[in-house]
């Protein structure tokens, strides 16, 4: 989703771009960005949690991307083990929750 938004915003702004790194791993993408090989599209929580990552601005020629919101809800009943494991995994892996 983030990549699709970035591509659309760059195209609409007339900014030329090429894909230099593709990965399903955020860690790989962060490493490529930190090495100076690319710019990346990350959630704000990721940028603020990593030294030397920063948000590129319209003043630098980069378009503003839409903001998003994420919710994780759980049923108020006993869940199957697989659903409980997934819920716990997401709580551990996703950025810190506000409340």
C-alpha cells in the first residue's frame, strides 16, 4: 500500500523514479535506505525509531503522502490458538500503540 501511494504521488508530481530494491522485509529496506542506495517509504513510527532516517519534504521535491490509521481489534470471546498467536505476533511486531 505504501509503495503504491508513493509511486502514484511521484508520478502525479512529475518526479522521475526507478525501483532499486524490492523486499518484503522492512529491515532490508531500511538497510538499503540507510546505506544511501535508495529512498524508502516507511510508517512514521519506523522513521522516528531509527537514527539517520528522516522524512523527505515537499521543499526537497518529494510529495506528501496520505496519512493512514491502523486498528487491531480482538473478539471478546475465546479464540482458536492460531488466532491468538497471530494477535500476539502483531502486537509484538507492529509499532507501539497509542492507548
